[in-house]
């Protein structure tokens, strides 16, 4: 019986002891899992310290990539503003210009391009006039230099439209050299459009090699911009004031269409001789480029009436000189007679001036259609009456118009 009971109890004991084994195994498994969790936790405490910065960096780069174009544009604009800016004194000078000062600057002048040996190499001319652009009053400056160096014709032409505070509205620049084997030409055109200054540059070397480039800058970074054309008028104003304020630093666009700076400073008064008469002239220096890099310097001297007496680039063997006798009204007679019709370069200048005036006159006629109507009526009456004395007829025809006032005047 005892043996049977033992035999019967064995399975019972085994059955009861099995859950305890399973529980033990489960506890061991749980312990192992807990140990593994502790290892992972310990690992987590170490690994993030090593890779936390990398993960943050990757996240920042992802965000940066998303906004990169806009941020780069803002950064680039900020960089330009920080690197090259017009001084407050320069901007104040532009805003201080009075209309009566500009009126004194409206004239034309001509200088001869001379070599150090006294030979005539060409001519340099500048003219300033009041005009209209898009029905708005403005100034137009036209400058042209032409001549020949070592027998090769070369020249530069600049036409600039400016506001009364010398803000550049539009400018055309053309530079050429005619060589025996090929011609080289550089042209650029800048114009304000939608709060941007858009610049197109064209370079040609011969007939086949051409290069075009187009850039634009927000007007906000071009505060105090001075160009080849506006700088000539700016120097006239400074010469008439007979004073150059301190820190006259403006910005320019260089040959590579990058923003750079140009500085104006005053030179000592210089005495020159004109037909045996000693005359004191006011001096200006224009430095193109920053002082710590390659730059060029121009020395210009002016008469009291704003006419330029001489102009020379430092280190150049060429000087531009005023060769007219100075008078109170700034006009004089040429010392050197020129038969311009027989000179190819002067004849080319004549044709350029003719085209320029033709365009200006056509623009005026378009803005004043009443002129065509008035002349048409006069000629029609003239042909009907057919008077013997046309001048007498004109004197009798036009007096009634002296009392006429256009609407709104």
C-alpha cells in the first residue's frame, strides 16, 4: 500500500514541483531580461553622449536644406551690405543737391587727349542736359572719348539718365578697340526695373567670340551708387562747391559686375598757365577700388565755372587737357584748328552726335504733338496766301499765340 501510495504520490509531487521549476525558469528569464534592459539602459546612457551632437547636426542640416535658398539670398545681401557700403556723408551729399546747382552743371565741354610729348591723340567730350524719361524730368549725360593709340582707333561712349539727386535710372556703356586682325568691344546696359538694378554685359573679341552676362542687385544694396556717367556730374558739383566733404565713399559696379567702392578726395589747388595767364584750378582725386587691393586713381582739375581743366589717370602717359581760352561764360575759341570732315574719328563723333540729337528731338516731338499741329497750320496758310515776304507773314501770323495759355497753366 505504501509502495502504491508512493507510486501514486510521485506523479502528484512531480505535478506540483513542475510549476515551481517553470516559475524558477521564468524568474531566471525575467532576471535575464531585466539584466538585458539594464545593459540597454546603461548603453543608452553612453551612446547618446557620443551621437547626440551628430543627430542634432543632421537635424539642423535637414532644416537648413529646406530653407537654404532664401537664407543664402538674405545672407548674401547682408554680406554685400557689410562689405561695401556708401558712407553716410556721401549719401547726405547726394540728397543735399539743389536744383540751382544742377542748372550750373548743364553745359558741354571738350578736352583734347594729349601724349606726354604733346601730340594730339584724340578728344574727350561731356555734355549734360535736362530731359524727360517716361514723362518724368531727369538729366542726361553723354560722354565720349575717342582717339588712336599706336595707330589703333579706340574709344568709350557713356550715356546716363539721372534723377536730380544723381540716382542712376539707366546707363549705356560702350568701349571699343579696332586692331588690324580683329576688333574688341565691351558693352553694358543697366536699368532700374521692379526695385532691381538689372545689368547686361556683352563682350566681343572679333566676329565669332562673344560673351554675355546678366546680373541684378536689389536697389536696397545700391545705396550711394556711382557709375562712370554719374561720377562726371558728381565731380562738377564738387568743383562748383570748391569743397569735397570728408569720407566721400560711394559704391560702384566694377568690370566684373561686382560691387566695389570709389572714393573722392580733395587735392591741393594747382596753378596752370593758359595763354600766358596763371589760373588756379580746383583738384579732385577719384580712387576706384578699396585701398587694400588693386585700385586706380584719377586726378581731375576744374576751373571756377565747373569746366574741367585736365584729367589724368595716375601712371598713364595720356592727359586730357582743356585747350580753350577761359572766359567768364566758360566759352572760348579753339587753339588748334581741326578739319573735322577729313578726320575719320571726328567725323564719327559728328555722326554719333547727330544720331543722339535726332533721338532727343524725336522724343521731344512725341511729347509735344501740338508742335506738329502748329507748324502744319502755319505752312498750310503760307501755301494758301503765298506771300512775297515770308518773314512779315510769320510776324503777323504768330502774335496771337503770345496770349495763348495751355490748359492747366
